C-alpha cells in the first residue's frame, strides 16, 4: 500500500489514517491503476485500427489499379 498520498499539494501519511480513509486510499489507487490500464488498452486498439485502415487503403488502391 502507498505510504503517503498527496491531495491539494499536502502529503498525508496513510498509516495514521482511519480504516475508512485507508479504504478510500485503496479505492483511489485502484481507480488510477485501472484508468492507466484502460488508457493503454485504448492506445493499443487505436493503433491496430490505424494499421487496419492502412491495410484496407492499400488493398483498395491495388484493386483500383488492377481495374
């Protein structure tokens, strides 16, 4: 678990927090981790989409050239 959390430029020691506060810190940490993972997945999907559009573009161009 994280030892400190910074909110509004103020550091807070997690070890001195109540259980409710610690639970919220865990939720915040899970939220940030999940958001990072989802952003990575979105970047991967977007990149593959761009590759597939380029593949289709090339196939259409070669089909048009072949007549």
